[in-house]
């Protein structure tokens, strides 16, 4: 299938209420990062107007080894995001939390939101070390994105090695 046809299966406009009953779309791409058996799953997330999107996301949780959760900086963490992270923690050993849309904020606002979200998550999950990575989609922050990807790659490799040792 040509990539231009994906929207006919993956968007609400092309596939309203998932009437085509698409369980997942598998896209293969030659990547050195993925050579070790790593599979990336990008779900629609939670809090969608369409419950089947949230349901699909929840269905993947029991089969993943690590999660990358993207919080919006506007507003700080919501109740549904908090509940979802709580659910993830039951199944997943390693969760990475990214704070998206930081390019809309100044450095003080970014630090304030990170501190606020960190305090909530530390209190709730009784963890002293929670790192929230600020992320911007604008090109000037590409170094930041590369640093985050490197850290995630390194940690995911450690998780995979630990899983292999336990099996």
C-alpha cells in the first residue's frame, strides 16, 4: 500500500468510528535502532472523543515493555492522563514522560509545569526520580529531540537486556 493511502485507514475522516475494523497498521522502515527487535507502537492516545481510540491504546498496555507518554504543556497533567499513567505503571517497568508544545512557553513556564507535574507524579507513584523531558517540534530544538531519543534508546536497550536475562 502506498503511504498516501494510510489516512483512509488511520484517521477518523477516512475510517469513521473504525468502520473498517482496523486493529493496527504495521509500517516497516529500515532503521538501525529497530534492528535489535524493538517495535515502536504509536497509539491514538487517551481522552479521544472516540472511545475506540482510547480502548485500542489500553489494549496494548499489557504487551509493552516500555512506554513513552506525551503530556501537553497546555494544561498541566489532566485527570485522564494521570489515571492513564497510573494504569501504565501496573504493567510497564519503564515509562518516559515527554512534555510537548514547550515552544509555546518561556523557560520559567516550562520549569513551572515540569515541577508541578513532577511533584504530582512523585507523590502519586512514590518515586523520587521522575524525569519529564521537554519537547518542541520546532527545528531549533532538534538537539533536544536527539538527546531524548538517545536516552530513550539507551534505556530501552537496558530493559531488553534485563528481559532477555530473565527469560
